């Protein structure tokens, strides 16, 4: 997932292509109907979803993923009572991970496998996150605090997932 911006990583991960010259494929017009990783999983009977802690209108992510076989779930789909923290970029990592667990549970209950592409937002200024999760103050610790919180949130997510009936048959791939 190389490139100078997150949107370049999204095209690399979903299309298996290096960054292309000019505008990202995600942001280009007529970028629907491409052979994405999600499409491959869909053809094998998986529920395919793109989960994003922000609003998927940003960088055309919603149109790109929905036009290429993914169900898009973003910040607007998470009820406010399940949001511990949010800033201009999106909800806390733990909140999008909670949504991911719900989506995985739904697919499992329906007897289906899942492929979820989950994108978090904590690694952006102002580097804020819920209080009392780590030993660094939110918003005042810079990127170091955001990275430590991200680490905590991943660990919390995997611990919660470890209690699920589908966990033993699940592969997690984490990309920075």
C-alpha cells in the first residue's frame, strides 16, 4: 500500500496496483466495475464491506467502493450512543472496530463469510482519541499519542473478537 496519501493505499489494497500517475483511481470518474479484491471475495460468497470511521464522501471513497462491489458503512451509520469520541476526521478507532464486530456477527449469524476493509482515522491531526485509554493525553501528545491509541484499539478489537464464534476461522491483516 504505497503512495503519498491514504487514497493511494486504498487503490493499492483493493485493486492490487501501484499508485498510478495523476489522480488516484479512487477519485477518478468512471471508476466502477473494476476487478477489486472485494469482487473476488464476493464471487466466493462473502459479504463484502468497506467500513470507514469518517464520511465516505471524502476522497470519493463511498462511490468508489460501492461501485466496485462493497457495501459502504461509514460514520453516518453508527448511532451516536455508540460513539465514544469523534473529531473532524471521524469516530474513534474503537468505535469503528465495534461496528466491524457487529457486521461480522451479522454475517456469521446468516451463515456467511465476511471480507471487511476497515479504515480508521486516528492518525490525523488533531490526534485526539477517547480519554483514559492510554497514558498519553489526547490531542497534546501528537502523533505518538495517536499511534499508541491505535495500538491500544487494535489490541482491544482483537481481544473482543477473540470471544466470538467466528474468530478461529478469521484472518486479520493490518496495514499502516
